[in-house]
């Protein structure tokens, strides 16, 4: 199985297996047969709208043409090998294994995902038991009430010559405590029922929001019109958002989207973006608006038009990724920390100083991007409260842009699956070079 | 002469039950319910033994014990801790701050009485 075939080769394979003539497919997607021939032999780069149209015409997911189905499988297997409990898998023979035994390789990937989901469920349940203040308060109340009932009933049972006044008093106390115990128990059961319904899939709220945004292609037509829908209405109609926390995060995200859309109306912004070659600096000047706002608008342009697929990563002051829109060919870490060399983190250390760099993301296939990054400071409570930092990094795929004349900075996605041996920023060994 | 116990607990019906069983055994029982002013109550009542809850309003029983042990005049005062939190780490904290006996809720009246007698035996 060719594990590192190029996009053109994949298009050719898919076309031939579908029994389509080159001229027929070329006509359908609006290009000449000779141009398609050059693409299929990897002599012309392809991306943007054209690859989406070809994928559509061939009835396959565009990601499979861009990255190949094998890349997703290899990424999952690499994650499985990075598990702390993994023994010593032969990383260097992973391609060979996936190629010779694709069924077994898929099973390894599926089981790894299943284990990861189950581990996350256990973590969430443990966190809930340990840190849930409502649960802790309810259990404390129950134990205190049971203690009072036990002690009082023992007095009534064991004391032969108890005075009538004390007897009446203790009977009244037991009646009170029994009622209280019943109410606390009912309240606790109702709380657990509700929590079970709200978070039945036990996924993290941010993951639900990511799935919701990915499902919409990060673009919301309903928020672009002059009479936009309310974010709450869009969220209420989503089946991807199950927990209250995730719904709240999604409303926040859409509210910010709506504000961006009002300030930078879509039709006007699209025209300007094309004219400016998607340069966020020029667009920020053109619209007199903050750079992060332009980042967000560029990353949420509608798919299926002629726009490049632009990635956006946003982190808060702790470095936690709060927006993860991956451009084609780049995997963003879902768990743990990302590569500390990302311009995103460099920007976090230098607020209000926009940077542009070229990054080469290492991996099976090195992908190059133009990375724009900036961090801003917000003080929602003015002088009364803390300053909040947020950094954003926009990723423009090299296929669509002329790279600036500067050396590319080699970065990874996270240390454990990065092969850059001599990296000064390394914080833990890589499974690709050091094993376990 | 009767010995004196100060019960620092915020649950009224537990206070009433413990007060009853100790009073029937001949103890003078004083009570207090606020963590923030517990040290002043101890200084005022000068009990032979303190029965102390952990989760009190405004101040925890651990913090009260720590302060008490730091004072020369109260460093040896016997303390029996009552708590709904019976995990190993809670016992460890209690031992570290200087609690003499750690008892988890719900407790039996007989055990309370036995420990109170044991801790004040001279």
C-alpha cells in the first residue's frame, strides 16, 4: 500500500477505480483534461475549491484526497504508541504494519480510541465525585443527619429512666431529622439524574464545541444576514452540544462571531480578503479593526468558494487551546500541551506585537504554513480585576501563497510525536526517536 | 468535682444528643458553634476536653487545632475530633495538627463516652 502517495496520485487512483475518464472528470469540475493530467502526475499543486470539487465529483471526502486515508490511521496508531502503558512498539515499522495488515492496524486504532474515551469517562466521574461541591455538601448533610438520628434513637432505646420532656424532645428531633434526610436524598437523586442526562456522553465541553464548529465548517450563514439569528437559537438546535457547559461555551463563541460579522460584513470582507491576498495585516488596516478579529473572519470564510482553507488556533493565558481549527494536513493535539515553539506561544510572551513567520510542521510529511500570530490583553474589570491574555495564530497553507523569503522554523505538534531530536524546547522524550 | 467538656459543633440535634449522654455521665457540657470564635470560647471555658467538628462555619477544626497547639497554655488540652470525612488523608491531617483522637460520623454513643473518659483519665 503506498503510504505517502501525493494528492494527485490519489485523485488518479480514485478516478480509475470509479471507471471515470480523465476528460469526463475534468469537464465536470471545469478544467481542461491536460491540466487534470498534470495534477494527477503531481506536476501542479492543487488545493482550495478545486480539490473540494474533485472530491465531490468522485464522491470522496476531500481530506482523503489531501492527506490520504492512511495518514489518519497512522496518526491514531502513533497516538496509541504514545500511551504511557504501551510496551515498545516498533515505531519505525509502523508504515509496514499498516500496509501489510490494514485490518489489524485499524483495529489497533479503534481500540486505542475506545480506551481513550473510557479513560476520559473515568477521569470525569472521578473529578465529579472529588470536586463537585453540590455532591460533597449533600453527602455531608446526609451523614450529619444520619449521625443525629442514630445518636438520638440510641438514647431513646438505651435510656430506661428518661424524663418525659427529654423523650418528647428527642422524638421531635428524630422526626425533623428524618424529614430532612428524605429531602436531602430526593434532592441528591434528582441532581444525579440531571447530571447523568446532561453529560451522558462524558465528553469534555470543549470537545463538544469543537465537534459543533467542525460540523458547521466554522461558518454560520444564519449569523451573516442583516437580521441574524440569535446564538442561543442556533445552539438550541444542535445535537452535538449536550452539556450545559458546552452550550454556554458555544453561545459565547457565536456571540463573538456575530460581533465580528457585524463589524466586518461578509460580502465586503470577502472582496477585500481576495484583493489583499488574505493578508491579515492589510485587512486590519483596511477595516481599522483589531488583528485577532480579522484572523477570526478569515478562518470562518465559507467553504466551497475560492477561499483557501485557513487554520486558526487560539489559546488563553495558560496556553490552553480554546479554538482548534486545523488547516488541511495538520493535526492539532487534543490532549496535553502543544509544541512550545509555535509562534502562538511566542506571541503570548509579547502582547500586542504581531508576528509573521514561516513554519514547517514536521511529521510523516513536512507541511509548510505562513503563521501570523498576535496576543492581546483584555481587562474586563478595568482596574478592579485581572488582565486576561489571549493569543491567536492564523495558518495559511503554502499551496495558496507565495512564501516570504525567510527560513522556515521547524516545529512539531507535541513533543511525544515529534522527531526533532535536538530541539531545545523538548520537555519529554519522543516515541519516534527514543522509544520508551 | 465534675469535669468540663466543650463541644464545638454546628449541628443542633447532634449537640443535643451528645450533651445529653455526657451530662447523664456527670460532665459539665458547654457548646459552641462558630469556628471563627472557637479559640476564645476555649480560653473562656477552660475545658478538660474539647470535642471538635472539622467542617465548622468560618473556620475548620484543623485550623483551630493548629492554633491551639501553638499556644503554650493550651498545647496539651485533649482534643477529640468528630467528622463526616473519614478518608485516610483526613486522619493524616488530624494527626499532623495534633488531634488526640479521630472519630468518624455516624458514631455510637458508647464510643463517644468511652473516648471522653479515656482522654481525660489522669
